[in-house]
C-alpha cells in the first residue's frame, strides 16, 4: 500500500510544525500505531520506530558500499495524547539527541569493539550464531515498526520524460515504511506481513486530516 503526496505540501506542513519531513512522517506513523494498539500495550512499552541513518552526513567516507547506521525512536504515548501536534515534539527531541556524530560514533565503536573482542572471536561460530539470533530476537521485540526516508531521487534530465515516479519497498517481518520523492511527488510505501491495513489507513487519514491530499494505490488484497 502506498500514498502519493505533493512534496511542497508535505514540506509546508513539516515547517508549520517546526519539524523536518522525516520527523513529521515518523510522528504520523507513531500516532497511527498508537491509535491501533490496545491501551495495555501502550502502558507497557513505548511505540518504537527504527530509522536508518546515512552516516555519510556525519563521517567522511569514500566507500562505495552502503554506509549507514540505525537509531531507535521510542515515544511514550497515552490514550489522552493522540494528536499529531502532541507527538511531534517528542519525536523531534529524540532525533535531536540521537542524530549527532558523537552519539552515532559511540554506537559504532561499541559494535566494533564487540566484533574485534578476542574472547568473542574465540567463540565457535555455531554458538556465536545462536547467541546473535537470540540477541536479534530480543532487540526486534522492542521495535514496533521501521521508517526509512531514502530522500530525493535525481535522474539525468534526458530521462525525466520517461519516468513517472519512484517508490521503494522492503521485505520485513514487521511493518515497514519507505519514503522517497521524485519531481513534485512524495511516495510513502507500506509493506507488512500482516493482513490488516488499519495502520496505513490511519496514517494517511492523519495526513489528509492535516490538509494534505493523498492518492492511494495498492496491489490486490485477498
């Protein structure tokens, strides 16, 4: 399921709420998830998004490989706090705290130390794989959904007449949202292993309720 929005309108809405486009969309996703989750789940743990970060914006690198990290965006939401204007400041604060070279570097250093630790390298691969699977399972248990903003896609001018839009999808065990823009269109794409379409429906209703026109398209759903 994906929604096509005007880039200009989305940027204006973000600016109106003193937020970046990514913060705006992350806040709308948190709100959509909170509206769908039962009260007991909201009381038990925060709604947590995992967000990929392009590390080239923070560290010099000449590698042609992917160079990215991730941050987690936990937001405590209560049933009486279900408006976009109330969610945005919390999400914005997490982004401000996490998106610094110091904080990202600290996480990279911790992962590097674990990888090069002599004791860890001496552990048999079979046992190491088992431990990593358990650690990944525990980590995934804290994550509600993921949001990835690919950014603006640029093509040679000669190709523009032949391209209508770009969209990005990933296969993931949990709800995943990918965002990219081309020309004047912003595409927000949902993929999920779940049959329910309630979260995308709530997400796009939040945006249309804020004044953004959205065109919805999807594959057939049984």
